[in-house]
């Protein structure tokens, strides 16, 4: 929780933690190679300055603004990633179905050929046994 400090009588230790549920803190998308083109640039985390009460309060405002921008950016990235992952998955599923259907057709054709050839050989063998004295 971030707290504003309006005035201090003496030295005070201040600890602040920003918790963003559901917001991972990964390396910048550009560093990993993929980016969500329609989301703009990833917001930069502000520097925190706790050297004076005024700078601390300004830092609190900057962190709050960053949190809002980061949540908005993260939501956009999530939507873009899901859309792209779904498209990739759909394309892969179509390619797999094409390969599977082609493979199944080949296997069916070969099985049919074996059945036809085996039947022909059995019939030919039976005929030759009858014709042989």
C-alpha cells in the first residue's frame, strides 16, 4: 500500500509496496521479440524519490499514474496475445487436420489395395489348384 506523507517531525523509515494482481512484471515485450502492435509503447515505471515529503508525494502520484497506464497496457497486450494465439492455434489445427486426413486417406487406400490383392491372390491360387491335376 502506498501512503502519502504530508509532514514529518524527524527521520522516518517509509516502506511502500505496489501490488498489481494479475500483472506480471516481465521484461519489455520488445526485448523478447513479440509486441502487441495496437497497444502502443509499454509504460515505463517511474523512479521513486523519497528524499523529501514533496518528492515522496510526487512519487506516489507517478506510481498511481503508472499503475493505471500499466493495467491498461497489460489488458491490451493480453487481448492481442489471446487473439494471435487463437489464430495460430486455428491455423495449426487446420494444418494438422489436412495432414491427418491425407494420411488417413493414404492408409485407407493401401488397406483397400491389400484387401483387393489378397482376395485376387487367394482366388487365383484356388483356381490354379483346381486346374492342376
